[in-house]
C-alpha cells in the first residue's frame, strides 16, 4: 500500500502493565462517576491518536483495528478534518439548521446525493447518530406508504433507542430488561452462506416467502437490511440476495432501506456496500465514518419519498451541526483524495493473504467480509461456535497492544475495522499478533 504521512510513530508499544498507573487512576474515577453499563474495551485512556495507533495516558501505543467502531476511517486526527473543524468552530458552534440555516448542511446533502447509488433526484436529512438515522428512515417510509410494518433480519443491529432496539436482534447486552419495545417489527431470515448453504436466490426466496405468508406486502412499509451485517457477525449475504429483495420491494410498493452505517463510505471497497451488486436503495442510512469522528448521520433517498413528510416533520436541535458538517466535507474529500476505497481493497487482500490459511487448521471456520471490514469466525473442534476462545484471543491481542473487536450472536466472530489510512507495516504487524493469538488458543 502507498505510504502516507503520520504525526505519531506508527508502531505498537506496551511500556507498562495494563492498565498503567495513570489509566488505572482514571478507571477509578470512571467507576465513581459513570454507570457500569458503559464498559470500555481498552484498559488505557487515550490521550492521542493518529493513523493506526492509539496512545494512552501511560505512553502505551496500541495498534487500532477498531477505528472507534468504523468511525475514524480517515484517521482519528486527520489534518484536513482537524483544520476544517478548527476553521468552522472559530465562526460559530451551533445555530440549529431548522432555525437559522448555513451552507455546510446543504453542501453535505449535495455531496451525499452525488456519491450514493442511483442518478435519480435525491434529498438528505442530517441527524446525530446512526440509531437516529434509522428511526427517521422508518418514519419516512411509514409516512410515504401509509403502512406500518417493518422487516429486519436475523442478527441485525440497528441501534439502542426504543425503536432500534426492537429492530436489533441480540438481547444481551443491548435489549435485556429495557422493554417493552416498539411494535410492528418483524424478523426475517438473513442469507448466511457459512451456516445455511443457500445461494442468494434461494435465501431471498425463503425470506420473501416468509414475508408474504406472515406479514403481507399490503401491511409492510419497509425492509431494513445491513448489506454486510455489523454486530451480527459481519455476515456477508450470498450474491443475488440483496438484488432479489430490492426487486421484490419495487414490485410490491415496499421501501428498500440499506443500513450503511457501518459498511458505507469506502469501508468495503466502494462508496457503499450495495454498490458491489449495483443495488439502488430507496433510502440509505449513513453515519460512523462520515465526519471523521464528529457526531453526524444522514438519511439520503429518493426525493419523492423524502419529500412526503410535511414541513417541520423532520429534524432535531443538533442535527447537521455546522462543525460536524465541516468535518464531513473534509472527510469525504479525504476519502477521494487518498483513494480510500481502493486502499480498503488492498487491506482486504493483505488480510486474506495472512488469515485465510488458518481455515485449513480447523478452528477458523471462515474468513469473510469485504474491504476493511473483515471477520474471522471461530469454532471449537466439533465445529460449534466458540465464544469463550474468541474472547481469549481478543484478550491475548490486547495484552500485546492490538485492539480488536468481537461480535456475533454467539460472540465467536473477530471483526477487524482498521482505519483506512493504516500503514501496511502496521497492519501486517497486527495481523501477525492475531495469528499468534489464534494459534496459542487452538
């Protein structure tokens, strides 16, 4: 991969026990001030970050294969984003676009209309979080169709608000004890090639049959699908699954919503994951990587659908904050300038080169994903999901200064979300540590 310029040394270095004394002191303060439900993965408290490294209060440098859950795709302190934020905040921090508008909101909407799939007329509403984007997409779909039903999928993750908890599949830790949840949410089977062995057409047929028999298109406002599932295990549907669902939606007056919050914005090697098969959603939800770490999300979609709600029906006090919009414009420009979609494909090639040989050794059932959204599914000797070993692998990596995340309903999937600006040397170092941790726990 092409070398980039970094502000901090791009190397991992654990110089204290974990946590170090400064971070341990901060952890005590956290315990006294923050509820236990907010539980960080990293034992170190970050004071600096750049490229593919996180530096904690004790001087430990961690290799970051998480990107703040796919947020810091352009880096955690990208100079262009930092300068855009500095310039914007020097003028004004907030006015609320619904009260006194500003150009940067419009510019972000124009850019999203340009890069999202399809050449149809589009509109965009800007919000704060991924869950808020999903909620608004459902609101818009219901308003446009006059119908209430929402189909989501096995292992789906869409957020932590009441509606999006209903849409999210995994109970613990996301839903347990937080109900009752919003109604008219229906869960359909997702294509999972490793486990169901179906082609995309077969899996789509199964899903469509369930929808027609158990819900009915006349009652269905929208289908909401992650083109590659995130928390559910980085499940990549078989080719043909998404196009078939999209075509069925068009034929039956159902809004097709692609939740691109984790997979979008160059992460999978294209602007959006649906681009891989040429799927054109009616609505897209966008967040995470859009603003280089600043809080911003969006719903972008067909103008006739987006314009259905009455004036004043969409918005929010902080939605499309001017500083976040400035960061987004800089981030999107960096994605183009640094050719981060191509870089994501290079990251995938390196990851597969290093990791795919592990599938012959018995404990790695599959290496899957696209671009810089790569997963490893871990099983036991009998081929059953092995969450306990996966947890040990992640802990071993962390002890050596490599931050990785796990996911999946069984907790047996290692997910890799490196910053798209990571150097090849650092990426290979992290993958080597991961390979060693898998070998040590096999």
